[in-house]
């Protein structure tokens, strides 16, 4: 029998991350200080980030070495398998070959630890003893709790109150790894106290939780802030996914025609896509089709503007050039909570703008329908976020059925769905609602971009 | 760096299961018909089981070939990694080497699919179109749903009402794989209707759910019953775990001194242990120490009698010779729900009785404390059941610290804990209670064994 899984040995894990910033067709526009609206300096950032990560954020070196201490922890679950979805292919009756990179085997059940581990490590090296961060549905809070556990650091996670109350188990997972998980808004910070005074019964928001975590980090010398997506260094750490995938395809003596990931803040997509972007830009594989799949309910890349905007709702984070729906855009509460970000990674945005990669958007009902097909053919019950990438892979495979093309399609299967069964429940009981954000509301939200009036 | 994980290639998956029934020091006592109390015949069983599985149940062939169709599905997640717990060793400051076999990578998150897949397969081959089964906490119901999905069979899972109401997500997981999950007692069967008439508000019991599933299977020609543990053929299918483990140790040119698994019905323990039992009995490794770890709240092997007893609470299942606490023993509601069985696999029981393997029992608080240590050193948050095996491995490693012995210890890490975070929550909020079943109550329950008066 042909192997179903393409595995690598631990000593074949790539030794360096790939930095797409070295290869961009045109340079990134600089992030701006949210107060002065002038280009941000490393000094602006060093209150909340270690210099090593700030260095990675602006680096144009093509490859950055993975520290041995990080590699040692990656080896708990990496290299992850690349799996041929042969039973799905048969169910679709497609001539295409579909592969998925399976990141669900990590202890947190998703790709997030790929960056949580190095972020904790670099902070520890800089003498930082505690990380403060926010989490919405809990994926990132869990991953960074896992990361800090390995370097004997403390960790404080501000979790959006509504999720905190609905998902007590996420808190327990963070506790198991030694982190403290606090409902936000909290009385721990000025930001939290001010919000609670105004809205004592609020369910909180990601914007408020970011404000609390940033304040906590900025007001404690031993504490830094950490972000789970969007930023350049986060995308950098995730490239281990795509680099491993390329080594795995090399063992098959093949190269994929189509590379797919789901897009929220952009990091899991970047992790899979950027090594293929490198090959597309250097001309070695000019025709590789690279696709980001996002929810129709938060259509940043497909309906947003490529403009400067605040990274957070409150306007405290740097102003960055990206595809955005406006920083006070409030996406409806879909099950793919990890894809509900108003903006997107500047690197991913730039590559969409330059036409190197393209984006598609889906409704959650069609996404869950395909996730159920996947469960019944390939066995794994996957996260609603990852299911957007699956849906795109299935669409591309069905196109091949029309044309007869025997394309090789790969998607990043970024996490298991064992924490997301409420989404499957809603699909089965018929309560899943599809949202298409009214174009008029998007237009209104986009009128409030901070730099529009400076033009 | 030395590899942290010892992997096998897919073509190194053992091609045959190992049947310990071929090597027992003394033969098993035959199961008895629950009505006549005479030795059960294959005919007694064929109303609810396919002949191929009945054949495996009584076989004394040493190896049984794994069908290609089963192997093809095993290859989705098998071979599973054997992982060196080096960071745990360092935390314990032990000279021992600790390895764990990681079964949490399966789509259901545990070892259960190792038998769910072949059970579904053999039933399909016999022309059976539907499986009826029961589930308590949901592990087995999920696994058999996963198994039947792959052979286009229907599946009806009778889930204990109390769990059904508390854990709606388990139902969604079964649905994702295409199974129907019904709260038991239900109006679907005579057994269910009778119980509901008497106790309209009952939360149900595993015994009642078994009765419903067996009745469903016995009264529908196209339907069979399936059991997730205890029976010989279930233990047989699980031996893939220990056989893989042995191949992995062979790559290290070593053989473990101590082999550990947790014991409920006995199947995950048997799966790890029996290949080592073979080597102990044939004299090639006479000194290997093989240990089953069970909960103090349900101390079947450590406090039970080795006697004939009913396999189920209602007394409908065959009477089997095993360690038992009595078929109407009701263990307290501990978090390791998978270890709450009044009896134990006849094969495991026989080997304990013969002194080939030994058993230990733990309280859930000490078990969870070690699970938290494991999460913070090795990363994985594991199931409370598996944590019993971990606790035993840690105890053995700490003994090595006393004696200075550099033993090699391996335990079967049978599943992840992402569905069991309530146990961790209870541990952290201090609400975890330790139960030691009063010896007097065990004695009373043991007075009701069906064959005692026949002696």
C-alpha cells in the first residue's frame, strides 16, 4: 500500500523560519504610532515586546534560525503529518489529489503553539517573568499558557467575559498549564475598571481585553504582551508549517498546484503559504495558486479596503497598513471565532494587494456541511476555522472534476474541533445562521479609518 | 539531538494482532448462559455478534491477521508515537527513563477506535447494516460511530440520560460521524419503556443502556451489538498498541523493565500489556513488571473476588469468570468514567490471578495532581483514565530515585483530556472528592454472585 501519511523524521524539521519580508515585490508601509501617527520606532514597542521579537518584526533577513530550546519543544508534536485525503477524493469523484497538513496533533490541538513557544522563549531570554495577553474563544490563551509553562514563566490571560462564562473548560485548560485566566473587563486594570463603571454587566469584547493586557504589560517591568496572529514575527514562526509541507512533497517528488489556508488574523495561512509565495516570486514555481479562505461574515480580504487602520478596537495599538473592515467593525458571532478579526496581517494583505495570493469567502453552513463530509470520509472532526480551508480545497477539487485536471491540492488543517462541537450541534439542529455583512455598514465603518483625512 | 519521539513507518504497523489466549498458563473458564447457567455456545451469541468475532472470542490461535480494509483505516493515525518524557524525568529527578505510547492522536482522541474499526468491519462483512451499542461518558459511543462511518453502516448509541444531558457535545461528535444518539432509558425498546414507566425521571444507568442496545440488536435482523471493552476480541484488537511499542523499543535496542496501563474493563491495558505478557510467559523476558492501575473508587482487581458474575447490571449478559465487585456494585461518580466497571476482562483477570501481572489503585486527587505535572512538563493534557497509568509510572520512577535503578518504564497514554476538562476544573477549584469504597459494602455486593450457591 502507498503510505497515507507522509512523515518526516525529527531531524528533518526545518532549522530556520522563512521571512517573506525579504522577498516582497514592494516594501511594507511602516506601522504608525497611534498617537503621533508618525512611523513607529522600536522604542514605541519595547514597553510591551522584547527587542528580539521587535527585531524579527522588522527584519528583512530571508531565514531566521530556530533556537535549540524552541526546537526541543517543537519536537513534542512536530513534524506534523501531511495526509492524503484519498477517501474524500473518492467521495467527490475528483481526479484531483487532496492533501492536508495536520496541525491538530499539538497539545493545544491547533497551530497556535508554533508561535507561542518562541514568543515565550524570547521573552524569557530577555528576563521577562510574565506574559499578559487576551483571548476571545480561548485558542490563543491556551497556546500561550502552554508556551509559558515550558519556560517557568507566569501568564495572565484576559478572556472576553462572554466566552469566559460560556466556556469554563478553556479556563481549566489554561490552568492546567499554570496560567491565570481572568474575565475581562476586570478590576485589575484602569481600562477594565473604567469599562465596568460604565457597563457593569457587559460581556466584554476582544478590544477591551487587548487594552487590559497591553496596560498590564506596559505598567509592569517584569511583564510583556504577546499577540497570537497578525504581526510579522507571528507569521514568521508559523512558516514551519509550509516548510515542512514542502519537504514532505519533495519526498513524493511533487509540488502542489494549489495551496490553501483559512484567514482570520492571517498567521496559520501565512505559515502554510509563505514558503510557496517564495517559490512563486523567485520564478521556480510561478503558477502555484495560493488561496486564503475567510468567512462571508467577516470578509476582510474580499470586501475590505487596503488602508492604514488601528490594530485594535480601542485605537491603542499601532496603526498598520492592511486590508480592513474598519477597527470598530463588529462581526456577527460565528462559530469560526478565530476568523473574526476586522483587519489582517500586513504581510498577507500586501501579497493580496500585489496579486500574489487570492482570497475567497464562504458561509458557515456550507463550511460545516463540508466539515461533516470530511469527518465521515477522513475521520477527523476539525475546527470550524480550518473547515474554511477544507471547503476551498473541495471547491477546487470539484472544479478539477469539471475540467478533468489532476491537480495536487494541499490545505492547512489547522486544528481539531473537539473544543468546537457547539458548531456541529448548531449545524445538525438547524440553528446555524449565515450572515452576509451589509455592504452599506462596511462602507460606514470604513469612513472612520484614522489616516483617510490625512490624504 | 536524540529523537524525542520514536516513530514507525506505516509499513511497520504490525500485520497481526496477538492473542494471549494461546499462551495462558491455565485455560479460561467458559462463559455461562445467564439463564441456564450452562457453558454458553456460539449460538447463544450469534443473535447479537457476527460469527467472525465469536470465532475470535474463543480462538486459541496465537496471531490473527488484521484485514487490509482495517489496516487502511488504522493508517489515518497509526502508528502512534512512543515519546520519551524527558522533561518529566528531570522534574522528578529520577534516574529512570519514562516513555509513553500516545494514543491521543486518533480522531476520537483515544485508543477506542483500535477495536471500533475491526468490529464495524466484521459486522459489515457479515451483512449487518446497523450497530446498536451503549455509552456512558461517550468515549465508546464516539469511537463506534467513527468506526461505522467508514463502512457506510448505521449506528444507534444508547447514551445514559444523565451524561446525555450533561454532555451534549458528545452527541454532536457521534452525529458528525453519522450516528444516532438516544438518551437511555428510551421509548425505543421494551426494556426502556418498562424502566420509564417505573421511574419516569430516571437519569438512566449503563446497565439499562446495555439492556436497550442488546434488545435492539436481538430484535432486528440487520442489527448487531458491539462492546468497547472486557471481551477477548476487544483485547485482541487493542494489542496493536503493545506490538507497535515493542517495535519502537527494538529501534532503541532496549526492552522496558516496567509496563503500565490503566484498567477499567481492561482493553487499553490488555492492548499495551499482552505482547509483554507473551515475552514474560515464554521466558524471553521473565522479569518484566506489568502493572494495571485502577481507581480506589472502583477497585476491581485489588479488592474484588475472582468469581463468576454477570457482565452487566441487569443480568442479561453472559456470566463470566473475572475479578468483580458484584454486578450491582455502583461505583461513585468519579471523573475517570471509563474505569467505573464492576468487573474486568476475563483475560486480564486470569493473568492477575496467576500472578503474571499485578494491580495498584489510586485516588483521583493524586491522579489529577500528577496529570497537572505532566501537562506542565510534557505538554499534553491527558484523560483522567490515562492519568492513572501516568501516576503509576511516576510512582515507579520515584522508587528508582530511592534505589538508584535506571529502569525503563513505559505507560499507555490512552487518550487526550480535551473532553475531560471538568476533571481539571474540579481539581483546581478543590471540589474533587476521594472515595474509598467501604469494604463492608463490597462484601455485601459480593454475596450476590450468581454461581456462589452452586458450589
